């Protein structure tokens, strides 16, 4: 008996060791939002909620405070060092492994649950998130925890959990559909209302604080700014988002690295079909499952959201893997468990294992030489502007402010920067910003306009690095 109880711990320990070998997935700041979270957590320790790098340190109104609040232990210990934040984020990944095991074990035999956890934890995409200071993994932990305890929680407790999950990550909205769907399925109308009543106050308090700072609902503004237009454009964007998601899932399940997207898309279509079949089987045989509501609402939300990042997929993987198992279980539970184990090991040699060998690009920022030049050639008080100002401030130790758009600046871009007391502009090109709109993405268009302005007089380029694709312009 003691031996059987120890096996799950050995499994989680082994998977955690494999994930530690892939640590860190990338340097803090590579996705910019991670630098914002770290800076915000440091700010919270000072009794304020901002970034601490902008003049006047205005309130940070466009990032929910849940994940920065959870990062404060790392901020208290690590301060200006990235390592503490990354180790803290790694521990959240290990927590996801353990919660995934607990959730899956209630729905599958132990052998199948162990194989399913391996499919999740050893997926190359999940391994690449080891130590990444983003909100997706704590978001997944909150989803697994809620769906694990939902039947035991009082409705008001589920509502508070939902509010906390949303404050950690606004994309937790599908959790509301999962929880409320259970109450509505069982015709527990009062419980559904009690859940919503408990979730509303924390969310409304945050929005009231944002409104007091003169801002509005950030996600609604982004959606309005990047709306694709008519119904056909919305449907085309939805089809593209779902295609990208399927291709990514398929690519990270293949035993090889594919240069073409078609093998991944084909594999993703097969896996998606199996997941749908498994969900339908569960619905017919056992009724409503909150995880199915979570997956359905998540697919709908991401289909019509004008962004698609690879980091969105891990938040749904444990539930998708379970849905696939439900379909495979028709072949027999032992065969289904064996197929899951083959699935877990398939991408290991050529996709997962290379992530465990350490990579210089995982710890060294792309603009390392540019940051060194800024530290050496600028004074500590001189203000710089850039598109990814939190990341750049983190590695230079200089005050930064966001680049104004050409529309905000008006005709004289240099004068607009002078009014903001900007001395230098750090420019690193127009990267892929993960939007489904492509070149029509509002921020990409704005950066392209700024690029043209910086090439005009009176800006003076005082530094450039072709390898890093960066330049520093002095504002006369």
C-alpha cells in the first residue's frame, strides 16, 4: 500500500526533474508582459501598483493584479534578479503537474492518468514554458483546482475562485462557463446566481479602481481597436485561429520537427476529432462535465479573439488529453493507456530532449549588446522610449516610457518626444506580435509608422547593431 501511494509522488518528481532540465524556457522579458509582471510585483511591495520605470509611475491599469500579487514572494527574495521569478514560475508548472494528476486520476485508471500526465508534462510546448514568468501556468493551476473541487465548493466559494482566476488571467472567462454550466445542467438556479453574486464584487472593485485612474476595460478596448470588420472577416479570423491551434497541437505531438505546417495540421485534426468524439461520448454516457464546458467556451473565445500565441494552448492541454482518452477507451482501457504513453514519448527524442540541453538564447536577451551600450553611454536619469519599455528598463536600469504612436504625436514626432522629456529612442524593429490580424494589427501599423518617422530628420542614430536588429536614436 505504501509503495502504491509513493508512485504518484515519484511520477511528479520525475516530471519536475525533466522540466527543470528545460529551465528557463526563455529569459525574463522575452514576451514583455513577463517583465511587466515582475516590475508590478516589485511595485506592490512598495504599496503601489505600477511599473516603477515610467516618469510619475502612473497606475498599471491594463494588467490584472492577480499574477503580480502571486509573484510578490519572488520579488521580495529576488529583487532585481530574474532567477527568483523564474524559479517561482517553475514551481507553478510543477503544481500544474500535480493538479493535473489529481484531476485526471478521478476520471481515469491510475495507469492511464499517469500516461496522460506524461503527455502533458513532456509536451515540448509545456517544457518550453518552464520558468517563464507569464500568467498561463497559474491560470491553468486555478482552472485545475476549481474543476477538481467544484462539486465540493459552496456556490459562493466557487464564485470567489472564479473572480480570483479572472484577476490572475482575464482569459479565465471559460471557467465561468464551466462552473455555471454545472449549476444550470442540474437546474440549481439559486446556486448559479449565488456564484455570480460572489464573483462580481472583486471584479467590479478592480474595474472601479481602473476607472478612477481614468481608464476603461482594457480587453474591450483592444478588441474594438482590432475588430476585423464584417461577419465574413470575423469567420475568416476564427477559422485561422482554430487552424493555428490545431497545427500547434499536432506539431508538438509529432516524433519529428516539421518544416511544413501540414503534418502538424493533419495530426492536430486527428487529435481534435478524437477529443470531440470523447467529449460527445462522455456527454451521452455521464452527462455534463465542467471540463467540456471549459474547452467549448475556450475554443469559442480564442476563435474570435484577434490574437493567437503558442502559450495559449497549454492552459487546455490536460483537458484535451482526457477527452482524447475518452475516445480511445473504446479500444479498452489498457490499450488506451498504452497509446497515451506512446503519445507522450513520440516527440521526446527530437523535440523535447533538445529543450533539456540548455540554450544560450534562453538566458541571454536578444538585445544584450544594445543594453550594454545604453548602460555605458547614458546617464541614470536620462529618459528613453521604446515599444517594449518594461523589458528594456529591466535590463538597462534606465527610466523608460512607451513610444507614442504617430497619431498621438502629430506632425512633429521629435517635438512630441521632447515634450515627454525623452532623450533617446531604443528601436528594435517591428516583431511578430502574435495577432491574427497580421499587418492590419493596430500596434503593428503604429510601429511601422514610427519606424518611418525615426528615419527622418532631426533624429540622430547614435548606435546600431545589425545582428541584434537594434538602433538607438538621440532626440535633438
